[in-house]
C-alpha cells in the first residue's frame, strides 16, 4: 500500500523500506509512526517477503524525533495512544514489532542516526554503515533519559555494558570506524557502495530455506534472553525438529549430497 512518510519497494522476496522525509532528515513524526506500525505489523503473516532492507532517503538515515510534530494527530485524525503511554508507547511498539517480525532486517546507515533513529539501527538484525555514518543516543542531550526505545536493552548486548554506558550517559556520537571496532555494525563501506554491499548479504540469506531463516531470527532473539544453556537448546531443538519435517530440509540435504544448489519451495 501507499504510505505518506515511508516507501516500500518489493523486489523478488526483499522489501526495501525507505524512511521518506528527506527534507526533515527523515525525523520521526506521528504519521511515520503510524506508517511503520502498519508496515511491520503486516509482516507477521507475510510469507512472500523474506528480508527487509531499511534505509533513509537523502543524506540521513534518521535524525530522531521530530519534536514539533511528535504526538500530534496523523493525517487520518488519529491521536497516538500506545499501551496507555500516549505517543511514548505508540512509538515504542515499532521497535517491538521490528523484533517480532520473522523477516531479518538489514539497516543501511548513512549520515546521522540519532535517538529514535539510532534505535531503528539497534533493533535491526544486521547493520551496514557508510563511512559518513554517525550515531548517538540523543535523548539525554534534550533533558531526557537515554534509556528509551529499547536502547538500554539492545546497545549493551551489542557493544557491552562499558561502551553502552559511555554512549548513553554522554550522548556522544559514535562514528562508523568505531562502530565497526565495537561490533555495532558488520561492515563499513564508502557511501556509494552501501546498497551494493547489502546485495551479498541478501544473496546469502535468500539461498536459505524460508522456515530456516525465520526460525534462526526467532531463535537468536530468544537465546539472547535465555536463562540457561538448556533453555537456549530447548528452543534450538524445537526449531530443528520443525525444520527437519519440511520438504525443504529433505531438498537441502539431497542437494548437499548431489553437490548442487538447493531449490526451496517453502514447504
């Protein structure tokens, strides 16, 4: 469907999700939250889209919250109310939906990714940065807590508590080079190579079985919070049993024995 603040282009089994407010550095307003909530909620039962590439139009990934427009009614007249927390909860649900959707999300980061935009990066599964990327937990720079939009959950798990504490307590920017050194991003490339670099990740992901890819994202997310090795392995065992009973698993093993590429059907 057509959205007002985002563009969604589908190519093969990949959705290219573009934040589309370039005149405002793709900052987050109420309409963007409405659009993103609708899009990510729709992915839950979408078996055609296998991977999502998230990016920003223009010279920024996302500059964070549009303070002037946050919490105002969207174009349909809907006033944001999320889980009793007003706009706060309304926006927060976007990041929950990003983690819940079964499709891996690859973020392509160019220019600034601040505050809620930084949280989009953190909620993704794979992060690739252009050499001009700059990210920060901007919330604390405007009189708020840096513990917002899942940042306090995601960031320590990605870079460790010490670096996360530094970034969140100061609001300082982390550039692309340091983001790579701390494990925040998988790769740093020149800006003009950002989209082409994602293609190799997409090729690899799309050669996997549909169920295998989805259950790997689910298993990873659950293992991060697992209370023990046994708990994580219980999820692994469950996922492997589910996958092993599919036609795709039989095809994958047969293709391996025959030294050819598998042809998966999603069954």
